[in-house]
């Protein structure tokens, strides 16, 4: 049954708690902390992918260690730290939602899928852990091991719970799954099927480069292929008696990556899936719809953009990640 933009905006905080919820983030989510492809162009208009990746690596080294400031200006420093603060707020919002969920009635885990190479989510989680102020939770990046942590997609299928000292109760812990479907600056390829997750930035990290071959590179390599299958699987819960349906919220992503659009197309066959795409600017909606093609006409897909919201005097009136946090908490109201 179709719903209006007003109903989506009003009910979204409740849906995040009630449904099997996943987020999909693209490069726009990490702006201004990380650069965009459009910021790095050669004289012929092509993307300077080497310059882009070097800048991403440089900024992430600073993100993990503030002493490493080589090539990071004061303005970039401020942008990185502000972006980290917004990511931290986002994780705190998820934990607040999950801590109030009854695992017998709703899912006590949320998925974050991202095409970004950066370590904002991992760093934000570390900051929250170090504060000691959050509810107990599990952060799962798909890796197993101790000194040498290796990616294993089956790790996403685990659940962790507290049990009473006398085994008289079991309380499932809130968990956040992070699936990086284009690689990461801290991934080190050991062999064709083995990827190590390091505790520092790797200069030649395992990343799907933005060279136009992303569909080929993600489907031929086992780990990326399994990530896309996991993405589809997590969208599969319908709204029948077994569950409350699935919810995918998209931000900072234009669907220029055709392999992800194809994965979404297969996921949308589930009529119990609700897809909400949050566009940074009003004009971005048409760009996203053009990239999605006929897929944009699906009845279970909706678009939100700045014109749908009421901004107070002095508020930034585009849907950046800061305003995205306000949307999912119900603080940014319908126009």
C-alpha cells in the first residue's frame, strides 16, 4: 500500500526499530571529511583515481592517528573531526534504538553497507567503546581472529547474548554489522580468497578502484560477491507473520554503480522491502532516478529530498549526514 512522504518522515524512527533495517552509504555520506571523485580530475576530464586514493589514505592516517598530519591542512582537520562526530552520533542513535528493542518481537541487529573505503564508522565505534558510556553492544565487521583478523562473511550470521549466571535467562546483545562492499583502506589482500583486516591504514589497501570496472571486480572476487549476496539476503524478510518486513535507507549514494543497482533490483522482488533514498539536494533525485532507470518506478521505493522538510532559520537546508541523523530520529519535520 503506497505511503506519503509525510507518513514516511513521521514513521521512519519507529520503522527502524520494528523492521529488519539496513543502511546503504555512498561517498556523499563522508563529505566533507573525505573527498569526492569529482574533486580529482585530470586535464582531459577523467578521474585522477591515483590522486583520489592517495588523499583518502592520507586523511584516514590522520583519522586514526592525529599526529600524522602530513598533507592535512587545518581546514581538512576540522572537516575530518566534524565528520567523525556525526558518524559517532549516528552509531549512538542506532544503539539507542537497538537497546529498546525486544529481540523476541524485533531484530536486535542493524546492517550498514557502504561503498566507502574510509574508517569513520570503525573509529566512531572505538570512541564509543572507550567512553564506557554506551550500552553493551557487538560491532561486527565480518572478521575473525585475534592477532591476525581475517574476513569471513559467515561471521555476519552470528548472535551474541548475555546469559544469567545460573542460565536462567538469555538477553541478546545489540549488534551492528558493517559490510564494506568496495573494500577498505585497512584491508590487506593475503591471497585471492584471504583478506586481512589490519588495525592501521595500509598504503596499498584492498579496494575496488573507481575505474569503471567495479561490476567486474566485485563479482569476480569471492569476498565482494558474497557481500552482495549478503546484501540481497538481508532485504529478504517480508511483512508476513514471520516478521515486520525489511527496510533499506540509502544516503550519499547515486546508484552509479550498476552492480549494486542490480543487487537492489533482485532485492526489490520482495514486496515486504521498503526502500527510502535520501537525496542531498532536490536536483539529485532526478540524477538517482536516471541511474536507476525503470527500477525507480517500483512501488516500494521512495525518495526524500530537502523540499520534503521544514528547516528552521539558520539551519543548513540540504540533507547532509548531520541532517540525515535528524531525519532518522524524527527531529527534522515534514514541510
